């Protein structure tokens, strides 16, 4: 996204040879930020494998048809990160946030179910510090640069779904994007004769999108899912004025779930392709945009004789390509996940938990 007066200094800092010292995610610097997925804890513990079928995720609006009485779910995430860049290693990075929430239920007197959800669409929180030298008026000076951003792009979804046939669920949704981020750019010089430079900017974001999907159950042990999402551009405003826009992708999702009869064992997989390269004309060089694949698969084991009181075992794996880079190579992500869940209050409440190991 073009940021006019901030762009020259920001670009210079991001291209500086010294590594970043500390930030929430080094992948949040490029493009519109680090992309997140609207996936609930149950699906995350399966590596995201069940996301195309999960009513408590916001990937496929057809899954909303599984809502019965009014229900709500909130996800809390605690992350611990470390990274190595060149000769620099940083550990102890920690972040707590609430990336996803959803509520839904049946619309009385109709065959429809509804769901309202919010999700982090792109994380834009980072703190990049670099050092180097600059020649000014014949003097070689040591300089220290800092680019700090705090905020996110959020996705609010409203979805409707129904089950017109015993083996078919269909749904559609409207997505409204918003959010904001504060960007601070600072430069200091080793010579006190040169004044420090700083500039702050508050950006707000807006955009819309639509999605539709279905879940088909041709056999009792087999479920198939498909969904598509079409997005308009993400616009940025500063001080009430437009400062640029970035085209967002078309996303296509497919899913397969197999349930082994009378065993409590299920295997599910979800795949999503997104045309993020459509954003390339709107980005400032050297940022590159790539199309992405997101592939996930997981297995869940339940004790069918426990009547919902046992602890299920969930394990999964996920491979994801990331859309933005300041290099010619596309970054990737590998996730190994495991989790379980506990039913409480006579099956009126459930606590799910997941542990993920992520390598980028």
C-alpha cells in the first residue's frame, strides 16, 4: 500500500542490511501484514483439517447450518516465538490476543441458521530497528532507524445457511473489513548536530467481500465441502483521505472428511488456494506477492462409549505458503498441532485447547 511521504524512509529502513531487533512477526512487515485464518480452536487442533466443515470456524458459510440453539465461542491465543536472521538470534517474544470469535443459532420459524463472527484478517504489529551509516555533507554518520506499527485488519462476517436436503447444506456470507494501525518512523544520528527525524501516521482500513459454500454427504461415512470467496480491494485512509488500495485475492476451498463407522475415528482435510498475486500492482517495490496454497489434515479419536464425557485426541499437520516477501523467494509455514476438549455443564459448554508448533 502506498504511504506517500512515509514511503522513502520506510523503504530505506526495510532494505537496510542490519537485521530487525524485535517485533511481533517479521512477516508482518511486507504487504498488508501477516495473514491470519478464521479458524476456531477445534479445527486448529486438527491442523485446520476440519475447517471446511466446522461451524465454529468462518471458512465455509455452509457449515453454519449445523448450529442448533444459540451458541458462542471465543478463541484466546498465547504465542511464544524466537527467530534467527543472519548472525542475530532473538528469543522470548510473546503475544496474547483474541484472534477469533463467533456466535450463531437457528432463526425461529425459518429453516435458516445464522452466524456472526470476527477474525483477524492481517496482523500489522511489529517493531523493526536497524543500524547503518549514511554520508551527509561529506561526513560519514552512524544512524539508527526504527519502524513500529501497531494494529490489525479485521474481518467481520455475517452468514446464513440452510439444509434443504438431508445430504446437502448450503450457505452464503458477507464480509466487512475494517481496523486500523499506527505507524511510527524515526531516525537518529550519531552526531548531535543533526536533528532526529520522526513521523507518525494513523491508517484506517476498509473493504468488502462475499463468500458461498456447500457441504455434501453422499454417503454416511463421507463428507465433501467446497467454498469460494471473492474480495474487493482493501482501501487505506489517513486523515480522512484515501492513500491507496491493495487488491485482495479470490479464494477457493475444498474439503474431505471420512468417518469410520462405530469407531469414533474421523479424518478430515482442507485445502485453500488464494490468488494473492493479484495484489502485486498495488505494492511498493521490492515487496512481492505470491499465490498461496494452504493444505491441512487431521485425525480425531473419540470414545463413543463415553457419552461425550471423554477427552478426544486430536492431531494434525498444516503446510501454508505466505503471500508477501521482500525477497524473490516465497516464505512458507509448517504447523504441527495437537489438542483435546472437555464437555461441561451437562453438555451446555465445552472448552477446547490446542498446542501448535510453527516453523516458518
